[in-house]
């Protein structure tokens, strides 16, 4: 009968979330295994729990992130997600599908579609930037919960985009001074910003 060694060291996972987020910031998802991409998504749904095993359980049946997102809610719950998290992940999957469809059709989403994408992407509405490339295609959709002007400047440079739409959800008030700062920042970087209030 094996004896459990209480003094054996457990793997050190300290800072794992930060390392994964830093890796994403540096190289995007191109270097991520499917379970790592699933972990990154689960971080926003389950902020204070180790989600590694859950990410493996979600991606193991298909071996892909796409397969994990296409599971029905009961399969996600069987993998270990709560019903609420499964519903949020399904909403995110629907948003990803809508985003892909938008890119495939190469058209600018209307403000109504942009607001719907925003609602489907985030559980608690916050201001969201939509960045469009020179070809008019949606390049990125970025919710922001902090400094809007700083985020706008950084993301315009990152995506090298001439057009930005800021979708401000109902109940989220932006002062005129902040809106003026956003317009100045976009103008200084050679971009145009449209502001839509849902």
C-alpha cells in the first residue's frame, strides 16, 4: 500500500494566469495548445479557481478549441462547468461565430449588430472598442474596464486601424471631457472614432 508523503512538493502554479496572459499579449493564440486557449477564456468566467483541469476536460473530446465551444450546455456541465458558466461560454461561442461571419462577409456591422456582439461577448456590459482595418473588415472587438484613452491609443497602434467604434452600453456614463479626450487621441494617431450609445 503506497504511503502518501505529506512533505512532497506540489507543482508551483503561482503566477500561471499572469504567464498565460503575457504569452497571449506577446504572440496571440498562435503558440497556444487548445486547452491553453480554453483556459484563457475560462479565466474571465471563473476568476478565482484553477481552470486547467476544466480546460482539459472541455477540449479533450475533440482536441480543439472550436470543438469545445461547439459542445452543448449539458456536455459542458458534464465536463465540470456550472450551468451559468456553460450559458456564458455558449454566448461567447455565438459571438465568435457572429464575428467569423462578419469577417467572412467583409462588411461593417451596423451599430445594432455591434451592440449585439458586445452584449453577447461580455456578461457585465462595459465600453467596447470595435477596430476596423483599411479593408473595412472588423479586426478586433475589445471590451475595456479601465482607462479608455490609454487603451484606445494602445489598441489603435496594435491594430494599425483607421476606424474605431466605441460602443457604450446603457447605464455606463462617459463624461463629455472623456469623450473629447478619446476623439483627440484617435485624431493624433490618424484614426476616426465613432461613438454609439446602446
